[in-house]
């Protein structure tokens, strides 16, 4: 059996279903993100080519119910959690 799924996550990915960068198939596989060499579990969106992540800030939400986020610049290393390194 051959697996035709990609081995690297997309360049840009968002967990928000209303975003144009949302990819349900990639999120089902489980995407982990290392930012500046540290594992992050609160990533809402990332972009490898531009070098930034958008992280959730606590449980606060804006007036539309979206999580409040902060955008940080640095080295972004996404990986699929179902692939053994």
C-alpha cells in the first residue's frame, strides 16, 4: 500500500474554518509547530515563508467570539504528528 499524502504541512495553515488557509485534511492528521525551536500548542495560524505565527492569548475573545491572538515573528517549523521523525 502506498501513501500519497504529502510529508510536509502547507506553507500557511489556519485552524479557523472561515479562513482561506484552513485545511481540514491537514488538521485531521495533526500538525505540530515549533517556533524558535520551542514546541507551541496554542498556534491559531502560521506562515513558514513569511516567518510568523499567530498565538491564542488565554481564553479571551473579541466581540465576534474569535480568540484574541498575538502575531510573533521568527523561525517556524511545522510537522505532521503522524510521521515518525
